[in-house]
């Protein structure tokens, strides 16, 4: 089975400035426009929907947004998280003028690095790691617990500075349970 591929070069997302991040956001949305999600099956029968959402056609790898050879289900999850990262960092900078001169490394979708978060903010001589996710309100507490637990190990404890989460995940929570949480509004725009 062929692996999922990312249609951006990974080097495009390393040590970029705020302006480059904004340009990248425009390109990302161009990929979403140029490679839309395929239309669902007409009948909505359970087996058709399961196949539609969770299976790849190995003879016809499809492009969805910035991904190729991906299931619809997986593309939706990755794209939603990517947009929380991209828009979350932009909103962080807008809310914190100290970050205007920072550089950013993004690890979207399939781009992961051991010991690093979903993104790194490089500011002066320090690196700050960040995690990000797009989650349903019913799954927020589990996802937060897992994320915080992952970073609470001895050598990682001080590295995690930001946790970006889609704002609507807090439907049943009035106060963010961790000061590192940044609620990303309008992540889809």
C-alpha cells in the first residue's frame, strides 16, 4: 500500500517568519480549493459510506487538499489539525507582539520529528514547542490529558509552551484547565 504523501516540500515549513507563514496559509487554502473532498455516494448506505470514508483506491490515489493517497477520514482529521496549527500561530502572534520577530517550524500532517511538537517557535536563543489539535467537545479532556502526559516526562517538562485547540471544543468547559492552552477561533478560515 502506497504511503500518504504531502504536496508541500517539508523544507518550506522550517524556520519561516510570520509573513511567510501568512503566504503559506494562502497556498494551503489554494490546495483545498484545487483538490476538494470527493462527493459522497448517493444512497448513503452504511457500507458505501464506510468505504467512502475509510478506504483508498490503490489504482486511483486521490488528492485532497495538500495530501495525496489518503482516505477522506484521514484527510479531514489532518486538514483540521493543520488549520489549527496555521491559524493558531497567526493568532498567537496577533495576541503577543513579542512573537512578531519569531521564526516558526511547522510539522503538519505527516511531518513529525521525535522529541518535537507539532510546531516550534524560535525566539532569540530559545525554542518553544507547541502541540495542536482539532477535537470534538466530548473528546477534549482525553486529548488534553494525553498531550500533557506526553510532555510531563522528566526531559520534556519545560519544553511545551503552547497547546493550540479549536475554540468550539470548549463547548462544555468554561475555563481552560492549563495555562498553556490557546483557543484558536475561526480555525477553518
